[in-house]
C-alpha cells in the first residue's frame, strides 16, 4: 500500500526560511526533504534541539584539529604494537 502524502502549510519567519534553505542547499537536499529528515531525527531522539546545548564554534574546532595534526609523532610504532595487541588483535 502506497503511503498517503499529507501537506500542511507552515508559516516561517523570512530569516528562518532563509537559514533552512541555505542549510538544505549546502547539504544537497530539497527543502522539504531536509526539513522532514531533520524533524524525524528530532522525533527519534537522534538530534537534540535543546536551547541549552552548547554551540559549536567551527572555526575553533578546525583550529584545534590543525594544531593536533601539526604535533610531532613521538612513537613510530604501529598502534597495535603500542597497545600491545598481537597480529590477530588479541592483547598480549
């Protein structure tokens, strides 16, 4: 049985609609699909829209990543050897 589509008109502030359109376009989604997928994620608990959630400063995060990547390698051994795993991934 084919799912029945239900359309509802939602009034958005121009600024809100502009932001949603910009995000949808940046991620390669059609506007309605972008909104639907994100609403489903919120409903399923996979995405939190809490106003108390800390905002992520992408520039600061990218700066941290650049600084960590620029750190020198202190030990050239493979990760498994450092962690003490054998060739089968079992701890020695």
